[in-house]
């Protein structure tokens, strides 16, 4: 996999590399938020009684609709996080796998779901990706360990001294709005990019690629919020990555990506998933007709005390 037109920015103890791949804009699809805004897509509880770990998506359009691993869906009976990336087929109904990120509520606040403007924290996504991979192997279902997800939310609340009446992950992010604003005013998506790599203290935190630049532009600030929620908890060390090293590590990962040992699984809707675990990373690639729709490589940071060093 090739990367070109690389851009570098650094802020605090983090560095961002944006890049373009050779499969940019090779498949036409829209995002969940665009579908919701145009009232083309509806996400709701699977039934009146509901199911914690499944939701119903109704696509009334002629478009493929993309939903990303780590998307936070808000409303209905409780907020959820999407367990994996999904490409919803046109004119279809699809049951999607989710995990609860609001343990203290099980009552309707709205009939349908909306979406939050942030992605789940990187560590939650990486640990969830490993859980989903194991569940696919053992049960043929893309499930997480719900108890572990709730425990992680409690850890985030404790780390940021946040009290939430419903143990809602969104309350943690909401408490950091001013901090996120300070970060985002200095970091903007490059119009010719469709991928980014985020480094902290010299290590790769996460790498994400989308087929379409418009989707990338939409997810750019959400991904940064999900990354910086982790970064804000880390102690800054003297190991700041420089531009040349960040470019090298990004290109090296992409050059060696196909050498990673993958497992292939049927996607939740259209396409297939390639899933992988290494000692450092957990991730997935959603593919449809040989086109990469989304790739996520996520650092298993909780496994490294040196990497995740709390203030």
C-alpha cells in the first residue's frame, strides 16, 4: 500500500501525519451523518423492548452508507458504540452489532438515534477490536465483552474526575470540549488526504484510512478527539517524534501491511473484514469488491505501562 503527499504537524506530545493512498475515491458511498441529515437512513432499537448489543439500520436510499468502528450513536434507550465498520447496502434493513456506553439508562430519550461528533477513545477501540476478533472466531458473531467496556468508561470517568449520572461516555468527552477546541483550531484535514497516522511520545497511536476524501474530512476531528482523550492522560516524555521519523514509520507500516497475518470474515453488511492482532496493534480493514473502504490500526496501549503513563 503506497502513501504520497505526506503532511506533518506536531502539537503537545503528539504528531499527525496526513497522507493520500493510491485508491483514493475509487468507490462511491456516503457517511452515516450525511444519510441522517438527508433523512435517508434511520437507526433505531431493534424492537420496542430493545436489545443492548444490536440495533436496526434502515437505508431508504440508493446509496451505500458507511458507518465506522467507534461511531457513537446517541439517543433511543441508551447510547451505543459500533463494534465494527459497516457498509450498509442500498434499500436495505441491517442489524448492526453495538456495545453500550451508557450503563445507567434504559429508557427512551428519542425514537431514533443520532450520532456524536467524536469517535470512541483509541484504547476502547483497540481492546474492543481484539474482543470482536475473538468473538468472531469462537461464536461467529462480532461481539465485545460488555462488562469490560463499562469498566473502561469508569476508568475514563475516574481519570478525568467526571461524575455521570448514567455512566455516559459522552459526559467525559463533553467535559473536555474546551481542550478539544484548542487542539482542533490548529489541526485541519488536508483536502488531498484520505489517511492519517497519530503518534504520541514517539509511538504510533492509531492509523486510519478511508476510501473517500469527503469521509476522511468528516472523521478527521472525531478521530482526533478519540486520540487526544488518551493523550491528555499520558505523561509527556522527551521522546518527541520528528517529521522524517514520522514519515518513515507511516510509510514503513503501509509497506509491510500486507505481511501481517490476517483473518478474513464476512462483513456485517456488504463486503468482508480483514482482522489482525500483533503484539502492538489490533485492527480491521473493511473491503468491498477489492476496494478498501476503511482501515484502522489501533495501538494496544493499555498493555504497555511505559506507553500509557498516567500523570
